[in-house]
């Protein structure tokens, strides 16, 4: 899943795809938004899914 960050260098459309920033931006090493995104994306761990846990049914109203 690809995320988006807000680029303070762009004026009209500041929301930019992170992949575009990684590939094309010469200032990505100095960008605070990009470094924050990298910290958050590396700190998130996927939730383990176990086949032993039975599914839970929703209560009817």
C-alpha cells in the first residue's frame, strides 16, 4: 500500500505519492515529511493472523 505525504515545495497540489518522492525528489533526504513517513511505515508491524482462532460473528440488532 502506497501512502501520500504533503510536499511543502509544491504549490498547487501539495499531496504527493511517496513513491514519486522517492524516485524523483532531490530533497528527499532533507524533507521532514518524508523522514516522518519512513519512521511511521517502518514502525508499524502487521497483525499476525492465526488459523487457530475461530471467526467471531456479529450480534444481530
